[in-house]
């Protein structure tokens, strides 16, 4: 690196902001009971990012707990 004149750099640090609003207390309505008797009663979902080699793509999944 020295012969080529290269130097290492670190990305700048990130600081998180303190939330302006208090945390909402969301009730746990399922209480770990995932054995749903009818469709459209309990749903779950999640999102993630996937690198496509060119840019980031979003993947969103929604699942009905009814089997």
C-alpha cells in the first residue's frame, strides 16, 4: 500500500438520535398461541433488503398463520 500511495480509511461513525416520542406499549394479543382456527384471523409480516448486484431491492412478506 505504501508503494502505491494507498491509505486506509474508515467510514464515519453513526450516532443514533434519541426518540422524541415515548415507546408505544403494543398489546400481545396472540400470547404465543399461533394455532389459528380460521383464515384471516392472525397475520405476520416482515421486510428485508436484498443486494441484486446492481442495487438494493426490498422484499416484503405477509403470512397468514392459518395452516
